[in-house]
C-alpha cells in the first residue's frame, strides 16, 4: 500500500459492552491489513481505514467519475498532506470510533474523508466533508455492507440537521450536516470538544449466511438520541484516556 505520509493514532469504543476485549478472543479473521481481501463471520475483527485528504485526491487524475481506493498506488496520497486512521471493530457490534482532535486537524489534511478496505474486491465510501477553515463536522454514521462475509460497500448515513436544532454552538451546512464553528473548538481556543465520532454498524450477511443486524438496531434506537449518548460517553472516555499521558 502506498500509505499517506502521517498516521493518526486512534482507539475504538464498543458501546454495547464497555470492557477490554482481546482482538484474539473469538476472532477467526487473521487479515489485519485494510488493503487485503478477507471474508468474516459475526464476532470476527475486521480491519478498515479512514483516509483524510482533499476531495479530488481520491479520484484518478482528478477524473470525478473514477474513484479509487486509498490502497491503490495510482493515487498520490503518499505525497500529499493526507492522513490515515486504522480501526478493527468487532463484526456486527455497534461501535463508536473516535479520533482525538488535539492531535489531528482534518482541515489541514484536505477536509474530506473516505472509508476503505480490500484489494481485488476493494470497497470505498464516497468522499464526505469533514472540515474546512471555518467549520467541522464531528458526528458521522458509517454502514459496512457485507455479502456472504465479503465487504461490498461502505456508505455514510445522513439524517440532516435534526440533532443540532436549538444548539447555539452548531450550524447546519447545506441542510445536510451539523457542524461546529472552528473558533469554538478547544484546539482553536474555544470550549467545544471537536473530536470526530464515527458511529459504525453492519448490514448484510456473514460467510455463514447469518444476517448482520447492528444497522437495524441503530435504526430502532434512533428515538433514544444515540447522538447525545455517544457524545457524553466519548467525552467521558476521552478524558480518562487523556489522563494517562
């Protein structure tokens, strides 16, 4: 893989069972690189990446109709300011992935994000806006869709701006994304935690044809304001994590 020039350290929080879980426990998937193909079953670990760069850098020769995976050496991510975060969530668990804003500036990396995994069967999400010099989007939902255990698609699920109504520190961008003004972020002198939070869920079937249900669970739980739950939990665990350093 022609990797980007810098790597961002990340950690994963499993919402449904807040315990320390060894990646080997119940994990029969021994492919750890996000740029290799694999098939998985429920409870396996699954490695994928998030690449942060400019929107045009994810397309072959700036051709807007040919999007390549960040694993593809034909992209010039390794010679730009791009950054990559790697994750290994547990298949079919609802997870919250976080990236600490104190050590990461998505606007300086290019402002857009693509989720990716695989090689011959490379899957990649459409580029989604994260940040520019004035605003940052901090909450995302990513769905990993499998067929017989092989990843088919990654796509971002958007719910408009419902979660930021009535919140003075948030603005609605293009009637699609809730965003925070950059000058309100802690790392820019403000009071807001602008760490990225990616809610992750699974759909489709594993290699034993078992149905992956976590996406349907997320849909059913939306009435209970998962956005607020994850935001509060992320702040609590991020604060505890920071105390170790």
